[in-house]
C-alpha cells in the first residue's frame, strides 16, 4: 500500500511539473514535449541507477520516484498522439523529425544519466 501512496504523491508532483513546463513553453508544444521526455529519460536512468546505491531508500520510495514522479512528468501518450496527428495532417517531415528527436534524444540522455550515475557511485566508493 505504501508503494501506491508514494506513486500517487510523486505522480501528482510530476504532473504539476509537466503542466508548468508546458505552460511556460507557450506555443512550442512539440518542443516542450520532446524536452520533457528527454529530460525525463535522463532523470529516470540517473535516479534508478544511482539512488538505491548511494542512499538507503525503500523499494516503495524508489518506485514512487521512478513511476510516479518521472512517469507523471513525461508524456508518452502526448508524444504518441502528436506523432500520429502530424502524420495524419501530412506534416511528414516535422513528424519524422519529432519522432527521431524524441526517441534518439531519449536514448542518448538515458545513457548519459546512467553514465553520470555510475560516475557518482564510482567516485563515492573511491573516497
């Protein structure tokens, strides 16, 4: 039950953060969604790879942060909906760029987050 509560609380916070960043982006909806998802990929890899090794946190708390906070912050459903709409509306070029930037950016930044987490762990162990 604790895991569900953590996911709910952190999901609420993640959703608010996503809403705030979408709001301040103004009319740059596609750019905001891509950046939110790329940042979320980085943070998810960093948090899930590093936090359990450097802090004594419960599995429920880690689940709350990863599924709730990052899951609430990122927008896979918006990404999917936008991608299909761009293709349906014959904006093929923009649709392909949007998909490539989102997917490749997410993978690259997840790798960077994982690498940074490993670097932090390694430096912490050497002290």
